[in-house]
């Protein structure tokens, strides 16, 4: 409650600049834009400047002169390999996450959105999708780490050694299960609105006209949902591709995927004999994520057409 | 009855299978924290958290948690004092700026934190020189990462309340702009402001990328540091923090439900 009061107090300050005693709205408007200045300055300084610096720094060397060598490093086999690793892990976990997440949405269809089950699933999905990060890594170390509960159980009770061929939890394959663990909930969050917007009347119309349940899904339901599904899939891909915390906590060193390679480039002065490689990697990453997210919003807008 | 809904059996099968996948790591983590040296089970590791003698190794976690709470507070202040007033202003006086405003505040979704941190590094070198290297300065960066979440919560409330009519009514009754915002608009947006604050707290408590690469000690970075010596304490804090965030989101969900009932 105190937070709200504080907010109120602050909220009062901005429109003051709009000229409280001015009688006509028009004359007030000329000053109202001043209220936009603090926020614009903030966004410029902490969003625009860092983004430009991140992307731009790849074009400069340590002395500040323009160079192509860092960006050319994106073609280096080592760098290409990490991009490939990132891409396949993201694609695999996005596809699995999208399919499983869509199944959960389907299972929840027809449940009261205000009911206890939906509210619990929504809250749980929000936590795991958005705030898991490092904590998911710990949960998986406790579960399938070298001394994890499941590892020990399988080894002692069934004589099955999960890590017979080496410890893979701290390598790229080890990312798959934790990533699916946050991809599925994100799918539930993003896809549920689309599924919930399917009108039961369509199904009734289909049945009245002699259609079957299966026919409804193959001819109406799935075609109508396909754009939303594809959009969510793209979002999941971008999400896994940009994810850093879980991987960083699992693999404390090495640069198996792009975000970890950025870490290596930031924490040590030179990687692959180049300075400012972090900038070039950031550029490569933002191009991929940017294209995927642009496609996402394009398809999402297309998908939203029938929802309203 | 919704004819699209799956049968009871289908619902249960999906629920049990997926529920198991999500429950196993959490239950395993809990059992892991109970494990004792001789192979038994007890709550001694949980008790040790509050025991000052045994807690030397986990001290960084408490320090980090304290820093994270300060950061959460400053971030909430940024949301309430900077974002919320600007949103009211844009909605009331500059409706034509709404699309560009929305694009800007949703932009952090598309910019990975790991990319942002590359650009924040030189920026924070400057901030370190002028404002000092205190952890609280991280809140400026966190304010940006919470923008999309906070915006959605507040905008939902703005859409539900008719700001224009409310403010015009108050103005025509002689209220000054500060009074309009404080006594008329803000109480109507209470729901959104509360949700935005709670979700900001959740984001800040879970943030790792920026803090870790800018070398600031927060809750999540401390867990990684401690985890290298003692794997059990971070597991306990993981469970507690996930539970805490879950409860925060549950409150937000319930608050939104109450809001919808009130407006309909």
C-alpha cells in the first residue's frame, strides 16, 4: 500500500509541468511535452545508448579506430560453431516446448480462467518461464547432477549410470532439459490466449453440419491456430537463443553457446586474438534475435485478426 | 459446456505426464536438501541457515539478498515515479504517441540482456566514476528490463479506467493537475501499479546476467558463488525464491481477477 502512495506522490509531479493554472487546454499542451523529457532521457541513456554501444563497438578496435576484423570474426569456424550450437539447442527446445506447451493449453481448455487450477498454472508458468534462470540450473544439478537425487536413484536401484559416457550436464546437451523446463511454461503463457479465443460455436456449427470432432480440429481448429503456434514457436526460439543465466550457472567456464562466448569475450581481454569481439558477437546475436522477433510480431498481428 | 474441451481422461493423462516432468526436479531438489552425510534425511541444512556459526559460507547469499531487495525497491521507485506518470501523460495528452511509446517500452523483450550488458559495461564505467560503484546503480539497468512487464500491468489498468473522463470531471470541479493525478487517477490505477511493482520485484530477484557481468553482488550471483563450495544452501534458497515468486504472481493474478469483477 505504501508503494502505491509513493507512486501517487510521484505521479503528481510530472503533469505539474503542464501548467496547472492555465485555463485553456491548448496553451497547456505546449508545456505538456516537458513531462515526457525525464522518461525519454532515461530510455535514451539506458536502452538506446547501451544497444548502440553494444552493436557499434564491434566495428572498432582497442584504440578506437574503425575496423572490420571483429565483424569478420563472425565467419571464424570457432564462432560459427557456437552459433550452430546455440541454434540447434534453441530450435530443439523451442519445438519440444511448443508442442508440450500447446498440449497443456489444450488440456486446460474449457476450464474456468478464474478457477484455482488456471490461476495456479498461470502463476507457476510465469515463475518458471521468466524468473527461473540460475535457480533452474541448481534444481537440475540437485536432480541429475553427479550426486543428484535421480542420478543416485538410477545408479543405486537400477544400476543405470546416466553419465557412463562422461558428464554431459555441463555441456551443450545438458542445456536441453533445463531449457525445456522454461520453454514449456513460456508456451503456455503465450499460446493460451489464442487457444482460449477459439469459439465453441464453431465446433457446434461443425457438429450440426455433420462434421466430426477430428474433422473440426484438422479443418478448422489447427489451420486457425497455426499462425499463433508458429509465432509462439519463434518467440521460444528467440527466448532460448538469448538465455544466459541457466547456461552460465551450469557451465562455469567455456563458451559452448553464443551468450557464453560473449561472457568469455567480456571477462578476458582477447578471444581468438581480437579485442571487442563481444561487440561483434552481440551484433550477430541481435541480428538473429531481431529477425526472429520481427517475424514473430508480423505473424502475431496476422494471427490476431480472427481473435477480436 | 465447452464442446472444444478435451475429455476428462485426456485432461488427466496430459496433466499427470507434464505435471511429473515439472514436479520431479522440484521434489528432487527438496530431497537433495534433506540429504545428510550418513545417507539419512533431516532438516539440519535448513536449520543451519539461521545458525550464525554454521552460516559463514552462506553469508554472501544474505548480503546478495539484501542488495537485491534494495535494487528491487529502487526499481519499483523508477516504475512508479517515472514510467507510470509518463504513461498517464501519454494516454491523456499524447494519444498519437502511443504506438511509438509502446514499441519503445516493449523493445527490451527483443534485446537479449547479454547484448545489453555489452553496451552497459562502458556506461557503468562512467557511472562508477560519478555515482560510485554501489550496487543500487544497477537499478537503472533493471528499470529497463522490467519496462515491458510493468508497462503491460499498468496499461491494463489504464485501459480499464476512463482516464480522460475522470480527469476532465475532476478538472471541471476545480482540481489542480497534481490533485487529479494523486487523488483521482492513481487510486483508479491502484491494481496496475501494484501488479507492476510486484512483477518488478520478481524480475529483480531473479536477475543474474547483468549483475554477474558487471561484477555486482546480488542474490543470484551470490548463489553461484556459494554453490561452488556448498551445493545444498543454493538448493534451499532456490526452492524458497521460486516459492516466493510463485506467491507474488498468484497475488497479481488474484488482484487482476478482483479488478475484472469490479469493472464488469
